[in-house]
C-alpha cells in the first residue's frame, strides 16, 4: 500500500511540474508577443553595433545593428563598420 502511495505522489509531483512548465511557456509566449508589438511600433531612431548570440541556445556570437530604444535587430553591419566597432572608434 505504501508503494502505491509513493507512485501517486510521484505522479502528482510530475503533473505539478508539467503544469508549471506549461504555465511558464504560455507567459513567455505572451511576453514575446508584447515585446514584438513594442519593437514594431518603435521608430528605431538610434542604433549601435552589438555582439549577440546567433540563436537562443547557440554559443556563436555575431555582430548586428541593434536599436538603442527597443533592442530589436535592425540590420547587419558591413565589414568596415565591424572593424571600426572592434577598434573602438
């Protein structure tokens, strides 16, 4: 009987974690949509070159023009712009 109770507790804990993950993913989706809407409304009046991750889970970094106001990627710097950025001028 004790073993059955332990299995039920384990199942309950698993389901609780699953619901928590689902809830967090839904919140992430809502926040991402809100950020996207704000970025689309931005006039991108100022920009800077920044080194950003190529993908969310990537360890590779790339250079991109990023809006100073909304953090949206708005372009790809050319080789001369990257050299200027790296030289600090």
